[in-house]
């Protein structure tokens, strides 16, 4: 996994790869195609960033309260935009090389072995956990559609497990698309859907109006419960900003020359993506909480039932979006698995290796999603435990290690603020999320 793929330009460096190594790099998902445009960066980043997290933000607000909720949401947007800029800048910090994968950047900063062990477990945990949560999200959205459309008394009560299987069946097909550029149409559709269902979520909430019994106090009736809910809310906000785990891989698909390095079109796409993220996140979070207070469900669309056709449409938009998001987060995982099998284990790069590997991955995420379908708890736990490091402070640590800004300079201070904020999220978020999972598990029956 540590082999560095060549850049599109070489700055007089000689490509020493063998024909076999070139063939492998042309087969692997991340390095096989470098023809993306800047707008690919925009919709890939929107698809990666806006997902299950946006629907849980009103619930996170209910756990955090007005003041802390608004502060954490806005700070997260600013900090993660800054750390995303750092990663885009560091993609080609070494002339003639491109850090096409997150762990390659980590290896440059911390050394070959240490960098691999610091980055790969965290990145894998993020990407796999996102795909598991999206299995649950897709299944719950399909189940909600079924409940809204089927209003007869004799409607079958279909288990959530079956809806997750239906959602997973799509990925047993789409997961065999070879690389990032081949999923561009899916990702574009997902990005459009994210803006659409977010708008429906806050628009339908306004239409519903502030509830007569709305309560903006904390949901829990005990001090420990309130504290744990608060910590879970931190993790849920952290979950909403997960795009950093695929940003270098997205940038790897953009061509680069000495005159127009990839960071220029990539950053243009990131700016557009973050504007869309703000248009999705802030209205949903603030309006959703304003309308429902602490009675909002962990997926705001589940709190809305009228008008039926609009909520059905919104839930189907969610399904389309998380289909695309699943693929965007799965592609780097496929790249890691296939790189390991081909370069380390020495399997031949064949279609049936890819067929077996990717089907097993989809089956694994489906199985875990069916077994532990705790949407809110999963967001809080994974959001703090895995997402905070890779999105909030690991880019800052790498930046400090490589560029070594002067102590107490603006760059030094900004990076340490991000690190402290991110570490707090990492330490505190999983506590609330794990407690939420334990509470839900008390009344949960497996595969019921």
C-alpha cells in the first residue's frame, strides 16, 4: 500500500517502474484514470460530505442545545474547510510526486511504517463505518417509503433487515465499476439529491410549523443522561464532516501539469462543495430543531409525514444519495484491498479477484448494518472515534510535522486550535455514542 504512483508530470525524474508495476497502477481504482474536471471535485466532495449526517443534525442540536449546537456546527464547518485546504495543498508538496492516497501523505510526514500504521487503520475505520451507516440509512429510508405509501390495513410489516438487503443489492452491481471516474454519474446524481432532500427537510419543517408543545430543553431527565446526550451530539456533528478521508483520492483523478497543478481545479471544486454543504447543513440543523425541539427524531425525515408525496420523494432522494456516497467511500477501500492482494500477496490483477473482493466487502457492511441498525448511536460513536482525527486534526499534525511553522505564528496557533478541538471531539464523542447504542440495545431484538 505504500507504493507511490507516478505523477502526470515528472520534473525530470525518471519513471523506474517495471511494465508489471505500470500495469498494476493502471488497474488500481485510484490511479487508473486522471481525466477528471474541477466539477468532478465539487460533486464528489458534496457526495462524500453530505450524507446521513445532515439528517441527524437537528437531533444533534437537541442533544447540544441552541448555543453549543450553533457554535459546534459553525466551528466544524470552518475548521474542516481549513483542514481540507491543507490536504489539497499537500497533495503535490513534493515536486514530481503526487500523494494520491491519505496514507502516502502520512508516510511522507511520519515515515514509511509509522505513517502507514497511523493513517490506514483510522481511514479504513471511517470508510467502512460510513458504508455500514449508509446501509442502515438506505434501509430505513426505504422502510419509511413503504410505510407512507402502503396505507391499507393488510400491508405487510416488513422487517428493516429486508430493506437493508434491498439497498445492498444495488451495491453488489455498482461496486464493480472500476474507478472514481466510472462512478461520476452516480456521484453527480447523489450530490443533486443531497441538496434536494435537505431543502425538502427544512422546507417541509417550516410548512409544518413550530409544534405547539415544542421544548428546547434537554431530552434527558437526569444529569448523567444529559451529559451523555451532549457527548453523543458532538460525535454526530463530527460524523457530518467526513470528506477528508477521500479527498486525496478524489484529487488523484484530476490531471496535473507544472502550469496547472491539480490543486487549482481541486480547490475550486472544494469551495463549490462547501457552499453546498452550508446550504444543506445549517438550514436543516437550525430550522429542524426550531420546529421540533427535543422531540425531533434521529433522522429528521422520520419526524415528517405530510405532505406524503413530498416526504416519500425526499426519502427516495436519500436512497439515491447514500447509494452514491457508499460508492465514493468504498472506492478507496477497494483500492487498499486490491493493492494489498496484488502487490503484497501477489495475486494477479484479474476481474474475478475484484469480483470476489468487492462482493465480500458489500456483504460484510450489509451484515453489520443488519445486526446493529442503531442510526443515531452509530453516528455519535463513529463520528467521534474515527472521523474527528482524520477530518479535524490529523491534517494539522501532518502540516506541523512537514512545514514546521514558527511557534506562535498564525499558522501554528490555527493548527493547534484545530488539534485541541478535534481531540476533544475524539475523546468525548464516542462516550455518548456508545452509551446511546447500549441504551437502544437493551430493547433491541437481533434480526427482528
